C-alpha cells in the first residue's frame, strides 16, 4: 500500500506542474496496470481455479488498449489533427462499459473456469467494434465544447454505476469462493470504480478537480484489482508449485531409495548367480549368436572341456577347437548337430554322445543340453549349453544292461531249470505214496501231503517271482487302449470265479482311453477284482463295484467290495512282497499279487492305495494314472 501512496503523491506532483502531464501519467499508470493484469492472467490462467479472475484478466487487455486511445486523443495532446474533444470521452466510455461488463459477468463464472483466450477474443471484438464506431462518428456524442457532458454521457455513467453495483452484489453472494483478503481487494476495487464513474458525471471541463479526483480513483481501482490477481495468480500458484516441487522431491527421494534398494538387490542377485555359476557342478558355456564367440564359461565347464574362453572360436570351428567328437568317431562333431550351435538358430536340443579330448589326452563322454537366449523382442542373442560328464553313468548303464541280461537268464532258470526238479519231487512223492499204498498209516500219509503241498507252493512262488521281475521289461509295448475294454476282458477271465461265488459286479463312471501296457493293466485289474471275489465273508454273496473317474490331473479306477475288510493299521503291509494278512488255510495265495499291482502302477507313473473301515466292513482298492496317460475323446 505504501507503493500506491507513493504513486498517488507522484501524480499529485505532476498535477502541480500541468494537468495534461498529470492526466497522461495517471492514464499511463492505469494502462500499464491493466495490460499487466492481462499478461499476468495469460501466464497464470492454468493455475487459476476461479473463473472470475480469468474474466477480469481477459477484459483488461482490451480495456488497456482502449485507454491508450483515450490518452492519445485527450485535449492538449494534439497528436491527431482534426480530432475533436468528443473522442477521448467516447473512448473513455467504451473502456468503462467493457470494465462494467467484465465485473457483471465475472461472478457468473466463479465455479466454472472459462477459456482465457476465448474471453480475451470476445472483449477484443467488442472493443474493436466500439472504437470503429468512434472513429467513423457512429458513436453518440458525449461532450460538447462550451456545453459540457451530453445526457448520453451522464446516463451512460449511471448505467455503468448500476452495472458495477450489480457486479458488487453478485460478488458478495459468491464471497465464500474467495480468500478473505482477495475478496476485500476486489470489493474495494469495485467501490473505487463506482466513485470514479460518479466523478465523471459531474465535471464541466477536462481540467476540473472532479475530473482529477476521478483519475485518482480510477488508478487505485485498477491497482487493487491487479493486487488481487497477483495474490491469486502468482503467490498462490507459486505456493502450489513449491508444494508440488516438495511432493515431487519426496517422490524422487522414494524413487531414489527404491533404486538404491533395487541396485543393492541386483548386486546381491548378481553375486548369488556368480557364486552359483562358479560352484555349479554342471558345466555352463554361453556363446554370442550368430557369431559363436564365447561369452561365459564357469569353473565346471573349464574343467570338463580342459579349456576356458578362446577368442578365435566361431560357430564353424567350435567342435574342432574344443576337440569334440561324436561317440565312435574320430572326426570333429558336426557343428550343425551341436546343441550350442542349434541354440544360436533358436532351437533347444539334447545329445549324450559328445566325446571331449582335453589337452592332457584324457577323454570324457558328455551329455549336452542347448537352448537359445532371447531378448524382450524374442530375438536370439546368445546360446547357452549345459553339460556334465556321463562316462561313469554310461558304464553303470552298461553294467545294468549286463545284469539285466543275467537276470533274464536267471528268470529262465527259475521258470525252467529250477521248477523241473520241483515237479520231479512232487511226481515221485505221489508215485511213492501210491506204491506204498496201504502200508503207510494216516500220519505218514499226512507227511506225504505236506511235502507235495510244499513243492507245489514253492513252484507257485517261483512263478509269482518270475511275473514280478518281468513287469516293465517283458510283454506288450505301451499303446492307447479303451479302459472299459480292459475291464471287460478282466471280467471275462474271471467269469468262472464270479459264477462260483454267485457275485454281482457293476461298472460305473468314466472310462477314457489310456496309454498303458495292455497286458500289465489287464493283470492289475484282474488281481484287484479277483481279490474282491476271493476275500468275501462267509454266507454273504460278494458285491463288487468298479468305478472310473477323472479327478483333476488323474484318472482313478477303484474296486470296492463288501468282503472281510482290513484292519486299518495293517494296510501298510498289503503291497509288500510275500506279505499276507490271512492264513493260507482260509484263503489261497502266495502274497505276491498286490505287490505285483503296486509295481505295475508305479511302472506307469501312477499310484495305488487301499481303504477300509475295519474287519468285515469291506475294502476299496484304487489306482490313479497321471494326466499324460489319459485321452478323454478322439484319437491321441
């Protein structure tokens, strides 16, 4: 406010020199402030949430320009020959109408933000039209020399005062939309504008005191409006900017902290990967694609290859440089077949016949896996090979094959050579019993029966062992078969036992195609259903239910019965070889059947289990095969 008082004092000093000097200074100050309001609103309108201030800012540009014409045409300036004293009052009236219009319209846009440039263009268009009317003498006369103000001029000033008062009332109704300090400044600016207009209804000549007083009020009115817009358009936006800067700084600090943490985590992961790579027992070797230039080789790779990263390696000579041969050959391994070279072409592959000859002359047989390394766009930029020494494994596999051959020979001996003496013992015992006839008493005859029965059971055990050893090694190859047909075939073989026991057998559920060895699956189902028929309660006809179902990733088939049941804590013994829960006199068998079922299930990557509520409560035996062995519909 001290600055405004200084300007008012400066204007008073100018008045003491010459009124024209005072008028020019007063108008220039007002024009500068008006144009400053326009420029300030232009630069800060995106920060102004209050549409009232945008209306004022857009209008003051046009008002300032019209006031320039008013100043230049004022009496005594003599800048435009032939211009009468009517011109400055007409330009003045035009500017005041524009100001009053802005102050009336402003409150209507407080809660909605208008487009600053559209507002400026609208007021500019009105100003141009009015100024053209003045220049072409289409504007009504406002001042006549020797007479003074015309009625049009006086009534116009009263209309402008009425508009300003209306704007003041509208502004007061919306006072809660402004900060108190800004609202007070705007109200004061409006009252000063009213006082200005009142002064300009009373002067008779351009140099009257009342005219001078009106210019003081005019300058102060514009200056207070400027201060209000500065507070809203500069200080508050700056505070907002600084708050946003503080918030951005806080966010940047958080980002920096996260980046630091991420950098630390990344370093830890790199260290972890480096440690894993260094201590990994499997060789890891990576080359650039498509050149084949080596990039990475861990310690295990250097040890297995006998060489590290060699700079002259390419995809064409990698087998030759690292002395890689195909098993059984003395020529370098064909590059196009090497997994690491195929990886450069985007193909994953695996071989187990790579022989490496090291510089010290030692050799190893390697199993090699190769895969491409791709970037985010799916382009292959490297190839990674992992390999391990399988020399010992191949030797063990060879020994196992030799042992299997020996086992085959042993199985043949069990099935033929060892069973033959047992049959001979059994036959001659029977002949001896017949020869002695009535010469042996009942006790000795019982001894003969024990010996014959023992030889018979030993023969059955050998047959069972032979079947157990052949699971997975002999018989039909795996194929897709209808599971229901396997069940039907098992029931066909069991038909005599079903008829003898007067049993009822029902089949329920879902029966998809399965990928199995048909003969082994037939044997498994035949054993389970046969056990359900055999282990029945006395005086109760067996009831057997065979159910198939696809549960999640498995196909399950369960055989449930109403037989003698199982003591729950004895279920764990069922699938062990030669384990029996019932006496031989009550139920026949050698204790191999369920062990054989378990081995068949496991050979098909499946599982088998039993359930029972207890003795005489029946039992339920189930097998489950994995999803890979299921084909619900159509051909595999």
